[in-house]
C-alpha cells in the first residue's frame, strides 16, 4: 500500500461508527461515475406498478413475521445438518 493509503486507513480507524458510515456512502457514490438520468424515473415507475399490483390483489404480501420465521427455520436447518 502507498503511504497515503496507510495514512487514510489510520485516520479511518479513528472515526466514529457514524462517520465511517458516512464515509462508506461517499466512497460508494463516488465510484458510480455514470448516472443514468432515466433510472430514477424507472425506479418510480416500478414502485408505482408494485403498489398497484398489491392494491388490485394481483400480488400478495407476506408479513415480516412469516418471512423471519422462514429465514430462521432455514438457518436452523443448515446449522443442525452440519
């Protein structure tokens, strides 16, 4: 690693959790060199369509408790089968 990178890593270790989180968001955003100007509209359209599907009954929702139970039961199955 370069001297600059070593210094940055030392400085990062001194940051609070919130500051590290902010830094991580900044770094991830800075890596996205191109922004599709249409992507925001595409996401909005998708969200609207999914909402309409739920409201019309075309799509069914699942409660968080149900999802959590499925995940935990699969996790337990993996642990106990090892």
